[in-house]
C-alpha cells in the first residue's frame, strides 16, 4: 500500500544519502530518523539504519566533547527533539 511505498522510498533515499559517507549528511539521516521515530515509529529496517548510522555520529560527538557515548546519545536526542538534558554543561 501507500505506507509501504513511502517506507521503501525513505529507505532508498536515506541509503543513498549514507553512501556519501560524510558526517554532516550522516548526521542529517540520524536526525530525520530520530524525529520520525518519535512522531510515527520506525520499521525494523529503519531502526537498524538508525542504529548503524548513529554509531559514527555518536563516536564523533563523544570524542569531540570528551564524553561517554551514552552521554553523547542523550545530547543528540535532546538536540534533535528540542529537549533539555542533564548531560548539558551548565551555562556560566
């Protein structure tokens, strides 16, 4: 049905974007998948794509901020969804 076609198109489009291999594009796929997960849920394949594509983004975020990947994941989700998190540094 239409739902399946949309899912299939999204998977194909995201796969093409991930093939580029650059961090900003990968991060945009992660952002889009996190938002979709919150709003509508993800198919099993999309969940796997999110898990896989998140690894690179979380590793970069954790390394650049010198934090654990769990904290990086919390920051990422909070940033994407516009939430506050305990992991954010205090504002001076």
